[in-house]
């Protein structure tokens, strides 16, 4: 009799060990908006990307952050990982069939008013309490950590129409509009690795804090931090001008990288329009780009440190 009890206890302990090892991960769907023959918003500046390509680049960065820091508890599943068309119905069905815990969709915005800029996060209704909480945390990160203009959390009533992926998904869902491609400076920012890193690290930090609060999920590498706007960045200044220069200027196009215009008011200088390439956290990488640029049209280019 004692021997039988011993075997039973041993088998029970083995079962518990297997159950702990095979713990099912939470699923988050990361959705890159548009794709394939649906380009979304078209690029406004020659040489820059259409929305579908920007969405995909940022979605992969976001998924990479989640996998790196939370992959021990959370599985990332993408609606697409290449430039392919995926219908809204298929995106929603995939999320619902997998019984995903959360759905995060990445997009870029556009407006007839080229002055409008900033990031916003959409949910379906204000009654979507969990979605609303995550959306507000994302906007807080955009504003207070990534130093982006926040246009707030948008509801169905703000849009005056439904967003299918928010209405039909069965789990809490948010759609992030990272910025306006119709604003020249923001379009350049959206096309830069630096800008994409900061935007997606902001979304990740919000999601990280959210799942910690709601599910007690901790980062597996808590001492490692993601990209932060507060870190210094190096840019290559290629030109200063007394007036605006078109960003599709042939000389600008020759540098084979997005050119950013900054208007810096200085009463002691007439050259208030400055033009930069890149945004590098690594000075060595910035120097390599500087050398490449100086080998071309802009012989007097130099590095500028932004803090």
C-alpha cells in the first residue's frame, strides 16, 4: 500500500513539472496595416516609403521588442511579415481563431492639412475599458518618453465611422497612428530607423507596463532598456539656408537617405533653415554616414549632436 502511494505521488510531481514547463503563452497579434496591392497612404516625398512599407517595418520592430523582452511569457504572431495583401476579414479571423489576448495594429496617418502632425491611438468605444487603458498608456509614452506630439485617444465617435479590426476582434484592440505622412518633417521621421525605433519602443513600453499591471508579467531582461528619446543622437548637417529648400531637390536625393528640415530661429544668423540626414545613437555609425556624404555633393557636411 505504501509503495502504491509513493508511485502515485511521484507521478503527480512529474505531471506538475510538465504542466509548469508547458505553460501556454499569451498571444498578441501585431498587425502591419495595408500591404500588397493596398499601399495605404502614398509617400509624399520622392525616395520615401509608402505607408504599407512603413507599417511593416515598425510592426516587425514592435514584435521584436516584445519577443526579446517578454518572449518567455508572450508569443507574437503577425498578420503579415512581407509585402502581401491580407484582407481585414482574414486579419480579424486569425486573431479570433487563435484566441489572442491583444491586438495591436500599426498605421501612418494623412491629412489635407500639411501642418497637422502627431501620434494618436484608436479604440472602438469608450466602453472598451481594457483597450482604453492600453491606448492611454501608449499616448502617454508618445508624449512623455518619445517626445512626440500626442493627439490623444480616438473613439468611433471621433472618426464618425468604424474601424473593422477594432470592431470585429473579440479581444482588446488598439490601432496606432504613428504620425502624418503629409507633414514633411514627420514623414522624414517615420522613414528613419531612429524614428521607427523610438515610436515602437514607446508602444512596447506601454504594453510592457500594461501586462505587468494586469497579468504580473515581468521582463526577462529587466536591466536592458529600449530606445529612448532622452538619449543623445548624432545627425549629419548637409546644408543651412536662408529660406526653405524643396526636399526633392536633386542634391538632396543624391545622398540616398531621407533629408530632414529643421527651422531654427537664431536672431544672430540669417541661416535658419538647416538640413540633416540620419539620427544615430552610435557616433561611429554617424561618422560612416558623414564620410559617405562628403564623398558626394556635400563636401562641407559635419556632425551635430542633439541631446
